[in-house]
């Protein structure tokens, strides 16, 4: 089963959140429902970008790349 790396943007203050999951829509719903402690105060979120990768290792590597300075710049 594939993994997804995703980037969310807070509609409240514009901050980015980058993560990985197996179900992007379910994860977005969790963020917007306040079920994720690190993002609950900055909701609602919109999905900016996501990418499908074949396994967890690849997802972790891509997530790390997106969280770098140049990765965040390319998302914006």
C-alpha cells in the first residue's frame, strides 16, 4: 500500500505543516477536527500539495526533503 507526503497551509496564519500518511483525506480531516495536538490551534487547513510514494522509507525521505529550507520554498 502506498504512502503519501502532504503539505497543509493554515488559513488562520499561513504556516505550513508537512507530514506523511496512507490516507490524505482522512488525515486532513483529523487536522481540521483538532485531533492533532501540534496543529490544533492553527486550523482550518487546506491541502497545498501531496505526492504518492511506494513505501514508508521513500515517504520519510521525501518528507525530510520537503521540510528543508529549499523544499519549503518550492512548496510556497
